[in-house]
């Protein structure tokens, strides 16, 4: 049997859970960025520096590299290897099938090159990944002092019925 103090804590937990779940507040969805801007643009003669300078790339986003896997590859490297086009001792070879994706899991700079000498012809990209800014405030904030018929998008009746069911069955 649950004591009265425990019931209060459980009721508060249920209320918070319902309010948060029904609030409609969602985090930013990850975005897939096509490196170079197109489907098969991991190739020579693409200005990757210009492309990356125009991107807003956040933690959780994905990079899509489209290329001919028989001719090119994609290697994640450190800054020194990026600057000098060194394709040995890379961090990760993300080359799989020529339509490869890579998730950016940390806020930091990432460096990618193409080996086989293509890096010297400009096939390299530096990506600066940051933490996404918080979502903008709701366009219609609730009025102060007014009564609200819902909490986080749930009707008061739904909350009351949930609490009554909880109390009845516990």
C-alpha cells in the first residue's frame, strides 16, 4: 500500500510527466547535409571551403558524401593531416558504398579528406560543429492572469481523470 506522502510525490511526478509530454516542446531534428551541395558532389572542382562556410551544422546532424567509390574515398583526419593532405593514420575511413553518411556527435571541428592524391586538388572539407541554439519562444505565450483550459496541450479534464484513476487504483 502506498502512503499519503508517497501518493503526493507520485501525483506530482505524473503531473510533471503529463505537462512535459503534452507540451509539444520538441528538440531540433537532425539535418542531413549533402557535402558540396548535391547528390554526387564529393568530387574534384568543388569549392568545399565555400560550401562549409555557408552551413550551420549542429551536434547530431549528418554529413552525406556522394561519390564514385572506385575512384574516391572519405577519411576523417586530424587538422595536421587535413592541412598537409596526409591520408595515413586517419581517424576513420567512412567509405562504404559511395553514398555514405557520417553523424557529427560532438561540438568540435571535423576534418575530412579524399586520399589517393585528390586532397591536393581540393577534395577536403573542414566542418565546424556547434551546439544548436535553443528553440525560439512560442509566438503566442499564455496571457498572465488568464485561466488556461489546458496544461501543455492537455485538457484539465484529462489530467483530473488521470489523477482520479491513479488514486482509485492505488
